[in-house]
C-alpha cells in the first residue's frame, strides 16, 4: 500500500521550534503548476542541456526531442508527468544526470564526469534559472521542484554500514534545498528510493541473500531520513508545501503483483532481464528471438534500470498525489 503524503499540516518535530501553523502555502494546485524543475540520476535523466533549446509550449521538455535519452527504453516518469499526466501546459527543466549522487566528495559516482545533485543545483540551476530569467519566468506559485536521488548513494555505499556518512549526505542535501528556497522555490516533491535491492544487479549475487537484505535495510534507512528531511524543511520554512512520493511502495507492489497498476499489468518478468535488451532496443516494444518476452514485458531492462511501464505508473501515482492537495 502506498504511503505517499502531502505534508500540508502543521508539523511538530522533536527539537524544533513551534510549528509554523499560520504560514500560508504557495501551493495552488497541480493544475496551476507551469514550471517543473527536476533533479536526480539515471532514473530521471532525459539528457537536457541547460544551454540548449529551452522548454516551450511546442516542446515542453526543451531538448533533446521527446522522450530524450532515458534509461527506460522509452519515456521515463518525467516524460510521462510532463506529457501524459500534466493538468495544464507544463514546461520541464530536467537537470538530472545518470550516475548522480548527492555529493561526489561523499559518495563517488561511476565516472568523474557525473554531475552530482550538488552540481545540478550549484552549477546549473542557480546560475541559469535561479534569477527567474525571461526564458524561464517561474514564480513561487507556478513552479514545482522535484528530487529523485539516492539510488547511487545507497548502492555505492550500503556495504559500509556507515550511518555517519548518511548524516553528512543529508546535511548537504538540506543545504542545497536551502539554496533553492532562497531563489523563491516553495513547492517541493521528493521521490523515495525504490527497492533496487530487488533488481537483478543484487538478486544475481550468490551470497545467500546478504546483499538483498542489507541493501534493503540501507534503502529503508535512506527513505526514513528523506521523510524526516521533508518534514523538517516544511516545518522551518515559511510558505513551503512538501510532497513525498512512496516510490519504494509502488515498486514493491508491482513486483508482488504487476496487475496492481494498470500501466504495469502487461509485465511478465519482474525479477530478471534479457541480455539482448540490456543496452536498449530499436523500438519500445521490440521482441528479440533470444528473449522469452518483448522488452516492454520485462520490469528490468538491464541489471539496474526498469523499463517504461513502471515509470508510467510512477508518474500516474505522482499526479494523483499532487492532485489531492
């Protein structure tokens, strides 16, 4: 069962001052969001270049052409949210970068060229969009800021079992939110880390289930910290609206029963992948002779990245969450 929440109520958090109950929110509803700024990793990236063609009504994701360079062998959740589940004309600025961690100085990504969340905020968002330029005239009321980060932080560090590291990561995360808030951002969406311990990368390890169990514990720890971060940020910042989407719960429900979501009902394999599809296919629905099913009937495209049906379900679920408030 999903536990996505909109933190719209007064939040009493241990150690903090009295809740800011009297503060009015800048949130005026999903149907009034006109600008979406997105930060994250390969589950989110579309290959957007801040120096390229900017989003416009005729090309709401700007560059590259839809669906962009995704890891889903088709549209990802950002594409679906922008073009399928949008409630009005929505311009999306997707700063996500494959392999990203929160801070490369804390958790090393797979390559030194990867732009971390810190880079996405400090080197791309702040200088390009932080001043509300004429080519991206967002306001506190019309903009939503979405964050889907943590998969690589957890995946590259869970074996260390170092809670102090997570303390430091979330301190950096909080400071980055502060910088975005200072530009006028008031509406925030956070996606929890999905159960990537159930992806083939971990399931294929012959370790008696050790990696699956302990990476799973690290993911739950991360998500608890994310919920606490969101609550604390809402509590201490005037006019803020915060949404936390239970992406972890959605993935678990699909793995347990693909039919739990209309968008994933066609999935036939939720634990493995076919190597012929691992690097992408000519079409979203390719059937290779060496594979039992077409590519879109596997939950996993390769060892770590899911195919587009579950991205579709994720976007539908996010839109439902945003529409409730």
